C-alpha cells in the first residue's frame, strides 16, 4: 500500500486542483454578498492581521497536537503523551494511520469547538442575538486553520505527511478535503447562500474537464510520437 499511495496521489492531483478552482469560483460570489457574510469576513480579516503580526503560533500547535490525539482516540488508538511548546509539539500513540497523521490539516478544531458551543447554548437559551459574534468567531477560526495549514504545507515536508504516505499522496488528498470542508462550513453557516448540490456539480464538472484535457493531451503526444517513429 505504501508503494501504491504515491500513484493514488498522482491520480488525484488533477481532481484536487480542479476542486480548488471550482470551489473558489463557487464560494467567491457567495462570500461576496457582504450584507450577509460581513461578520464572517470581518473575523477572517482580523485573523489575517493576527497572523501577519506573528501571533497564535502556540495556539495552533496546541490545536494541531490535540487534533492528532482526538483522531487517535476516535479510531481506537491509545494516546500515551501530548507535548506542546511554542513552536513544536508531538503526540505519542500506540500506532498511527493516515487519518491520525492528516487530521490537523483538514479538521479546524477551533471552528468545531466554537460551533459546538454555539449549538449547545442554543439548546438551552435564545442565542439569535449572538449570531454575528458566532459568525465572526467562525471566520476567525477558519482563517486561522487555513493560514497555518498553508504555512506548514508550503514549508519543509512534515513527518505527518511522510507517515500518511508521502507528500505526493497527502497534499492532493488534503486539498480535496479542505475544499469539501469549506463548502460544507459555508452551507451550514448560511443555509440559503450556497447550494451544496451546485457546488458538487461544479467540482465534478471541472474535474471531468481536467481529466478529459489530460487524456486528449496524452493521446496527442502518443499520436505525434507514433508518427515520428514510423517516419
């Protein structure tokens, strides 16, 4: 399986890039409805400033390692130790798998925590007046996750990616999962703003076009090579 994973990643790469393109094309107009999305975007912009100032590194490391641990517990793997410092951390578990290794790169722990707190509070008290603050917190934490994930993936290859099957397998998979997560988050936060079915159709259509284009290019190269070799 370890030898096959890079081939799977290579096969997924066009689908991942197409998903990023299609997701941006669908989400940008939806997010552009500022009268609805202003609190979310305001929280995201605040996080961008926070990140630019170099703040929040330890908070991210804590969330990263805790997500590893929660993924291990969820899959029935025992957690031995969690260590967090300002710039690094680690989790010792009895075993590992791709889900445990990659979970922090596609699960925004703080966004899930904020959403769970808001939903739980809404079961007991009226919280409609707090919705703008919840959206701002969701925007801040989603941006926090995406910015730090992008920082890590654009740097040296992480051991997590190597454990999961290598960067060639992990990065396309993470792109797909983060696109799915963003679309799902926007659909849940603003039920009337985004059609999940329309997003899915756009992604599948773009992916099909990408593979079709690659197939046509490969066929053209094959026919060209065949023509020159037979000349």
